[in-house]
C-alpha cells in the first residue's frame, strides 16, 4: 500500500470514528473535536465525509464500528481514560499487527502538538514496531524519555529498547537510560540509580504527560527470559511467586500486585508515571497476554489501552 492509499484509508477510519461518535454515541461536533484532538471544522468535515462515502446508514458501515463499541465498553468497565480497539485479523497470529499501527498513529498525533510535552516510552516488540512506522518528524519542542535501561546482560544494546529508534525518526530531545535492564544485585541497582546523570532522567520520566508501554507475559516464552534478561530459574521463581506479566521489567501477579524480591528488587526501570496526573497507555493483545492485561487495567497500572477485538471481547467476558 502506497502512502496515498494509507492516507486515504486513515482518513476513512477517522471519518468512521467521527461518524460513530456523532450518529451512534450522540456527541456534538465540539465534543468530537475534543475527543479526537482536532478542530471543530475538521470534525465537521469528517462527519460529512462519513456520510458522503456511504459509511453512515442505520449504523456505521465500517469494520471500526464494532471496535468503537468495544472501546466504549472497555473504557466504562475499567474506568480507563483512553481505549483504542483495532479489528482482529483471523488469519494472523501476529501479536503486533493492527495495534502497532494504531499506536504509531496515537504517538504521531501527540508529537504533532505544538505545545511541548514529555513522552515516556517503555520497550518491547509491539512498541518497536510502532516506532518504526513513524514518519520522519521535527519536534524540538518535545522531550522523549526512556523508562528502561538499554544494556543487555552481555553488555550489548538491548534490541527492543526503542529510544534510539525513536531518536532516528523524531527530532525531539531524547533521554535514554544508560543502565542495565536488570542490575546484578539490589545494592548495585541503588548505586546506579543515585548517579548524577541518572537522577534527571528519572525525574523527567515521573513528569511524563503520556507514556507508551508494552505488557510482557511470563509464560515459557516470556520476553524477559527469551531476550536473556532473566535466567530460567528466575523465571520459574517468578512464576511460583504468582508472577504472570511485566511492564518495563516490573513483574506483577493476577491482582496487579508487584512481586516482592526475586528480580523486582534489581529492576533499573523508572517507576510508571502517575496514572492520576498523566496517561499511561499499554499496547497489548493476544491470549498469552490476556491475564496480564486484565490485571493491569483492573489494578490501574495503566489507564489507557490499545488492543484488538478478540482481546477486548475476552476482557469484557472475564
């Protein structure tokens, strides 16, 4: 699909979204503008486009209609501040397709803002895929800060740490975390986090206006294990302690409570920014991640979610 086709498809998606908000959810054009972060004039044009393109009949004649309904129900059910649900592809087993594209659009929308923002980013395959889809942008007014260390146990750069990929795509001030993802001991972690060059980065992460993170499962193919950050014995110890998933290395159980000790007392990641004062958006889908997603939204470890239809339906059924 070329860029013109992609732009046209995105425009129809936006029109379907605006049409659903107007004709189904009963929003005014001012409310649509506020919810989509666009001008009232653009909202009006999108609603008109939805009608002229035949998307609006008795219902929104577009696959995104069901997604919008699921998103509204998830938002209400879990008191989330932002929910994006993308169509599921029944022929694909990918855990990034659809949500990576939606995340890229959301990240781009935030970075298009003229007002300066602080954006914090986590790590993972989905987030990396999303960042790789960003167009080249010149955003000197913004700051982008990594929540996680970028050094693997063998001293190499962590492959799925996306701060450097983002720095290549987006000309904003970037703040990496020059630390191991998991320190060798709690004492080393404390020493590293107290370094003068690290303190400003931690402080900046705490001030993030919007944050994007992945959710890693803790099954046999746990990303933390497969990528070499924890050993097999540590994985089994975390599982035995009730760990089911992790966000930027912090492992939690089915109730969304952090596991005490094991690897959590050695994680060099910054704490997740406040969910009361800012937006922390998780990008996650799929059966393996479902328990972790459910725990994260129930416990309000995150207050935003980008997922797919199948996962959304399973969350609502759970």
